[in-house]
C-alpha cells in the first residue's frame, strides 16, 4: 500500500474493499475521503456482483483515529467553509453506512476513534482484533461524541455509553465486544483468510463462524454496577457528586477525568445522549449537525485542539471554566434549528 491516494477502492470477487490509506496520519479522514467513500458506496450498493463491503485501515497502528483535526482547526480559525463541509459530508456518509443495503464489514484493527467510529460502528459487522483500541474522546477538545454517537452510545448496555462519552475512556478488545461496539473478534493473523472467504461470496455471518474467537472478561463488566448507578443521574453535576461519594480509586479517577474536560462540551454531551436515546438515527444526525455548527462558531473547540494537538501543553483554558457557569440557555442554543441550513439526508 502507498500514500498516493488517501483512500483506495478495489473490487475483489464478491467484495468491495475500501482501504483508508493515510497510515502516517493514523488514517485520519479528510473531506475528500468522505466524498469519495460516499460515491463509491452508492455505486456498489447497486452492483449485483458485490455481496459485501469491507473497510480496513492501512498500516499497523490504526483503523482510523478520527477526522483530520488540524485541518478542521485551521479552517474554523480562518472562517473557511472546509470544516462545516467536512462535518456535513461526514454525517451523510455515516447515514449511508447505517442504512446500507448489503453487509458492511469493518476490520477495526488498532486505534478507532472519532470519525473512525463513524465509518465502522454503524456497519452490520465490526470485527475487532487483539490490537483494537476504541474511544470517543471529543469532550477533551471541546467537541462532543458526534458521527452518530447520539444514537449508538445510549443504546450500549446500561449507562456504558454515558460513561464512555463523558470520560473518553479507551476500551481494549474485550470491552469493545462487551459493549457491542465490536460484533466479533478475529485475530489479526486471520484477517486475510476472512477477506478471502468473503471474496469467494460467503455471507459474513457464515464466514465468521469458523474464524470468530472468544475473549476473556472485561473491565466494563467489573464496573458495570457502579457505572449504571452513577451515570444514570439527572445531570453532570449529579454524576460527579455520586462519584465523589463513592470513595473508590475508580470513582476518584473518573471524576478527575470528567472535571478536566470542557464544561460546555460535557453538558452538551450529557444532553445529547439523553435526547439521542429518544430519537431515530437520522434525527440524531440532524441534531449533531445543529450542535457542530455552534461548536465551530464557538471557542472551546479551538482551545481544546490547541492544548491537545497544536501546542500540546495539556492545559486548556475553558470558557466558561466551570459547569456552574454553563447555563441551560447556553445549552439550548446548540440544539436550536438552523432554518434553511438543516442537514438533508
């Protein structure tokens, strides 16, 4: 594989194979990649020779670490249309995958975060290997878990989704399976064998019977009772109070993690997931589009990216600086209709 094209498409037997091909950038998505994938998926959906679409990442480190955050940061600061164009077409791509008429198999090897979650978790089959690391860390850069996080996170077991959204916790392979983020485990050494069986025209469910393996117990299952009790509270403040009252190493670490995130993004995320639990997928995407328009026009996203990716000082100065300063009215603005600028799916 080369870096000549950022995303590669190949018709191999009964498989339409997508390779995210930016390994040096951890296969981060660009606007052009989103447009190219949407165009190709539309073609393959009506191709009678294609029985399954498979998507993978080039290199050994990542399936896809998210969107190209530096480009989005620079676009927002310079008031160019790139950032919102990217988000709009990324969300349209996510919806295309969610509603895809044939099996869509994501080989989630290595890092899968943010935008990488959006092009994998909505597919019919998500195949983890022993290197998989999942996270939705957006609140740490003043954003929120988008790409359909409003839909899939509230539908994970119990309050697991709220825990992942507010903390940005990283899950290894067993936990991705426990949560239902991954549907199967196939060791990396067997990936080409899986692709070969699919190329021959075998349906994914049948192909996976001989390749899927069991995995051990998980961190999430050990903490599930506490997660469900604490993260079911009615506000971020109530969740933090419950964590403070729990007096365990896990609860102390979890509270510290949440308090380090953007207060605005944290409150947005809480409401986003509670709202998303009541909405269908397309309405979740439309809600996220409303939210991201306001985030791009705000401040914390740029401060979070500066502290995390640009200057890397790890010391963002959030505004407002505390949860108490983020009013309900401030929160409401992010969810308000956009008039003739609404997302069309």
